[in-house]
DNA sequence: CATCACGCTGTTTTT
DNA sequence: CAGCGTGATG
């Protein structure tokens, strides 16, 4: 515990006002880098110092990581107990409450949470049901269907409105899609399933219809704080309204210029509406920026001047600096990667550290080329955003075996695990599930299924696993271990990158060992999964570069930021400039990325190399610079270009070997390697050959780097 | 049920 | 271009 905090010395006037405001609603409009996190942390400390029990403070943040950071900070300031503050995302809070009260809305407490791919799978099954009748056109893909449903829920509009705006091509079958939405809703109810949207939707319903629950929660959480309020949608805003309806101790903090989640219904107008719902709200603006130098802010201010919808605020700083943001036009995507790497190497020579540098981009795949170049030069990095560990097929397969233990009705998981078996496809799995439900033999009586004996043997094994897993008090890591043991033969059969995936199953076991109950483990995994960077850093080394999607970089900061901006980053080209609404969001996205930088900002774009050209698919794009780079006011940036004739010798590829063909001529024949051979790799050092995938790809396990997939066509691996 | 050839379609960001 | 769904065949 540190001494008494002298708030008035440490905080500026506006921050102090926000921190020490007495009870009642508060809206904080906080520009980028204006000490938003700091203000929230001090507010927690202030409340705790005044005797508010930490558990009665509810801090809703965008990610668990953000919550932890804030609470650690508050804990350091005053009192360790600050870590006990209740926190999480809207979805995780909703889930916790629904686990207690699901009966009120006609669900059982053991409902299963569906992720996006579960939703798509359910949709796929239902499409064939609805699809029976004659249709004037082909039915949309299950992912499109899920998108439409989700958008309609999150924007709280009718299906037809979403479709008019975003999917006019499917309007002719609007009625069928509406019917299907009905069917989907019934399906979820029947099988005790909730998707992400249901969690907040039913949470709101629960609050709306039950005064006792409103009171219970108002009592449990007497002070409510919401970070990143600009990213909430109207359902979430309603939830806040209900939670705060009796005590009105609600503080929301946000920045309309950083609203980049409209695609999932986020509506920064919530910020304008807050004073409408809470008329006595105090409004506080934080405009002093403590992060970036003036030239960077001059650019970001100029950028936002082009946006039409905004709360007017202007950031200023006392941090001077003469270095103007730089834009670099490169020839190809490959040049872009080479430029970034060379510049990073130069910065390291100047004594800066990798931890101080981040490369941000719009979409996860935009960094593929860079990842290859970094690996070639052995620059360690961790990547955030994009592909999710939890969504990979092998993890979902394994978890399906555990999910049916928790929720016997979980038809999706049953289907998934049954279909792993030989001779069981969509039809037969459905038949087995129907039979099990009718006979009430879930979950361990699978082997009694009377149809056919081709699959008998497999079902007996499965039944053994199920009865082992059903034992009371089984520790979660033990359960995951049993399931992994059962699943491994399927894994070997199904995937050719078997060793990597098996390693990840091991990881899952050790994650499970941190939990007391299986249910808690599964809930946590679906809602607040651990950060799962694509790691290409030496094991155990601390200094590494960060690659991240802009969305995942929110709230963080680095000294030096590279922004990689691929040609407009969207498809098709002719749509690029048409939709003003999304153009503004792109501006805000660039704004978020740029304001992460403390003192150096470099924006890189390729002139060509994208996936499409003005005529359509295939070939290289040969347009000029990205429209957003072009949109930057020229007098506040410096422009240079870079082109390299660089062709790397002895290229290697990562598991995203996709781009091998862009990497120069093959290095020659490397045959003669066998699993078990020791090799010496130019960038990764000593390794052991693990397994071949086809003729030209080989998996090698390196001491310092873990398992890598190498492309023999481009790598000479010498036996040692 | 599994496999394969064919034709169609088209973005990305996250809970 | 490439991944996905579809429909025909083993």
C-alpha cells in the first residue's frame, strides 16, 4: 500500500474533476492519449480510498486484458484490493448473470455458448431444411446468413432493412430468410444454445422484465464504469441504463473518433444519448494528449477534420518534436516488407528496442509477406488479431467432447464429435442424436445405438470416454487429457500438420489445469480466451516486435508505429469510394492506428501486389497509392518512396507458405532428408526434421523457435 | 458415406 | 485466383 495519493498534483483539471466527482452519472469524452485509462484507474483508487468495497465497482472494458491493466495500475496506486473490482466484457457479465437466472427466460442454466462457426454450422443445417421448396435463386452461404442475422440483432433493425442496405441481391428471397430466422431461433431454444448476440439480448430482456434482478445487480454493483463507450451498441447502452437505474452511479468514457466497430452495431451516438438518458450527467472533455508529439497530432487532427460526424474536440500536447509523419510508397507488397525490416534493423542499430515498435494493419492477412521477411532475418515477433486459436478445427473437435458433458442437449457438439467417425456423416449423426434423445441415454449410452454395426466399435470407445468424463469431481485438466487421448487418432488421420496441433492440445491441458471446474474453463474459453498471438519469437526471450490488427491494438501505445495500408483494403475496387459511412470509419481506423504512436509514425503502402486489379481478380494491382494515404493532408506529412530489387537467397517460408512463388527461384534439390535428421537452418539454427507434408514441405522442430513448416523448393536444408 | 470435378462468387475488423 | 457448395459417381 502506498501513501495517500495527492490527486490534485498528479492529474490535470479535467481528469481530477472526473476522478473525484461525487455520485451521479458522468460522461467523459476523452481524446486519444488523453489519459483515459489513467483517469479510470485513479477513479477506482479514489473510490476504494473512500471506503467503497472493490467488489461493488463494476468495470466494463473491451477486453479482459484492458481490465487487468487498469486494475493493476489502480492496485499499485493505493491498495491491492483494487484487483477485486468486478470486471469484464458485456458478454462475460451477461453470461455470468444468465448462468444464474436463465430459467426466467425459458433456458436452462447449462446453455452452451455458440461462437461464429457454431452459428454457421447451425445455419448450414437449417438451410437444407428451408431449402426444400422451390426458390427463385440460390440460397446465401451460411456465413452470409449468420452475418445478416447478427447485424439485424445488433443494429436492432428489421431483417429487410439490413438486406436492403447490405445484401440487396438476396431481396427476392427475403421471405425465406425471414422464415429461416424464425426456425433458427426455435432451434437455439430447443437445444439450449445461445449465440453471442443472444447473450446481451437476453441479458437486457432479463433486466427489462425483472425488477428484482435489476435491484439485485444495482446492489451488487453500486458504481459502474464503462470504457470505450463509443464501441457499445444500443442494446449495451440499454443494459447500462438498467444497471444504473436506481443509483445512477455510472461513468462512461469514450472517444467518438475512435469508433471502429460499427460493423457489429456499435453506435457512437450512444455518447450523445447518454445525457438524454441521464439528464443530470456531468460532461467532461479530456483534450490534452500525453502520448504523441505535436507533428503526429497535427496530422491526426487534420485527418479527423475530414470526417463529418464527430464531437468537436481538438487534441493538443506539450510534447514537442520535429519529426513529421512519413509515408512511404513502395513498389510491391514484398518491397513493403523489405522496407519495414530494413528500417527496423536501422532503428535497432540506433539503440531502440523491438518492444518499442509495432506494425499495425487493417486485416490479419496483410502481414503475411512481412512475417516471411521477418522470419528470414530472424527478427522475433508476436502477432495479435485475426485467426483465433479457439476457432481452429482441432480445438473445437476436442472441446466438443467436453461440451456435451456440460450440456447434454448440445446438438452441435454431438454432431461434431460423431462425424469424426468413419461412416458417420450428417445424416447418420442426426439419426443417432435423435435416438439418444428419445431413449434418454445421454451421454454415455451412445454404444447402445441399434442401427448398423459398422460403427459399433467406435461408439463403444466413445461411450467409454463419456462415462469416464461424467464422473463427478473430475479435474478439468484430467478431463481434457482423457478427451485428448481419445481424440489423438482422429487428429492424426485428419490433419497433415499433426505435430503442431498435438502440441496445441497439450497447451489446452495446461490451460485447463488453472481451473477448478470444467464449466468455468469452457465458459472462459468461449468468452475471454487467452491472448493467442501467432508466435514467431524465440521461446523465453523478452524483446520482440509486435504485429497487430488495428482493432486489437486499441488502447495500447508504442514509441514507433508502422502502419501497413494495403490498397484500400477492401473489395471490390469500385465499392471503395461509394459508401461514405464506411469511408468515415476507415478514417477513424487510420486515426486509431496513428494515435498509438509516441514519437515516430511511418505509413507504408504498396503501389501494386494486391489480390485484384481494376478489371477483376488475378494479377497485380497497378493503381496508385491507397485512397486513404492520398487523403492525408500533404503539408503535414513527408513523402518518400522505396523500391528494392532484393531477391533473398535461400528463402524460407512459414506455415503460411502461400506466397512461396513470390520469393524467387527455388534453391534446388534437398531430397534425402528423413524424419529424425538434424539440420542447420540459416535463420532458425539447429533443428530436427519431424515430418514431411507432400514432397516439398517439411516440418522442422527448432530448439529456439518451436515447430516451423519449411518449403524445400526454396530452402536448402543440409544434414549435419 | 467419401471423393471428385465443376461452377460460382467475392472484404475486413471481434464478442 | 481459390475456397466453397453442388451433383454425379464409387
